[in-house]
């Protein structure tokens, strides 16, 4: 298979960093727990805004998100307000859709000025000294071998015709159906053990990274989706980084153009 990726260049200013986090899953397991986690995420964003040039939200920020033409899911006002504030300060926002919030359209782009991607993207980072590094960033769902059922479902979910049909369902009904589906999907993953590390031979995203690396070099492959914090070798000068999640772990990555660090936010 031949891999081709959209490429973007980011020139990091001296003293500035890129930050990466994913899998907030806002909306579950309850309103109170979700709001508690949302406040924690806002505190995290406040803690990095002094040196953040670009913030990457790498998918599944919401446990469910679907944009009707005139409606979006209610809630998440603390996060959205903070992101708007960051954007107004000139901090670049890059958002990837995940398997739980793939139905983003133009709302976050129009309201926040965020750039929204649906597939992995090649980011070339150039530091203030002119040194360049190559990162491949994406949510990670549907990549690599295995998970054939989900890959078929993803094609259905991403089909514009089926999305149009779903928009005819009243939001109260449609969002309830989607939340029930999301909950059952998560429980199924837990029961199958897919949210624990089972060895490099079964880490499908690592297999994917190695396949890509044989064709094109990246210093770092940065993904979410797995709900695990991972730093694994792809090649001698290449690492696969998984960002973990915020339901229990509160992990993220910072990158200054040279060093990438996996960190845990302690409020």
C-alpha cells in the first residue's frame, strides 16, 4: 500500500511549544463527572497558554458530536469558551475527528477558527534555528491491520447520504441513539481487552507506523484512540507516541521542535 499525506509546515517561535492531547470523551459517564473533567481540562489549557503556539486536540474530544444544520449537542460551554479565548489570543487550534466525534462539520471552524482534519496529516515543524522535524498526527481509528468490522462501519458513518438521513431524525432522538451506541461500543472494547497493552505484536497502530516508515520517515507518530500512554520504537530514529486519555489518566505531550515529552497533568 502506498501512503500519501497532506503536509503542513509549522514554524515554531523561540520559547513556544506545540501541545497534544486527545480522548477527553466529554459527555460521559454522567453530567456531573463530565463537567468535573471539563473543568480539569480548562485548567490544563490555562496552564499551557503562556507558551503554546499551537494546540492539537487529537480526536474523541466529545463522546458524541453531531452537527445538525441548525443545532449542535448542548453542553461543553466551559471548554468551547476557553478554546475561543485561546484562539482570540492567536494560539492556533488543530482538531482531529475521532471515532466518537467524526460528524464535525463547520461549527468549530467558524466559531473557533480551528482547522479540522479527518485523516492523519504530515506536520513539518521548523524550530527557530531552522531545524526541521517530521510528525505524523491523527486520531488512529481504523488504521493498521485488524478491526475489520469497525472499518466497514466507519465507511457507513462517513457516508454523506447516511449522514443526511440521520439529520432527519429529531436531535433529541438522534443524540440519545448515538449515546447508547457509544456506550455499548466502549463496553465492548473493555470486555475484549482492547484498552490494555497486549504486547507490541498486537499493537495495530505500531504496525501501521512501521508500514509507513518503510516508505517515508517520521520522527514521531502521534495518535490517540487507544486510551493508553505509549512511547514505542518504530525505527532507530522514530517513535510511536500514544497520548492516552483524560477519563482516568490526564496525559498529554509537549513538543518544542526538538524534544517531545509525555506528561501527566496534576491539578
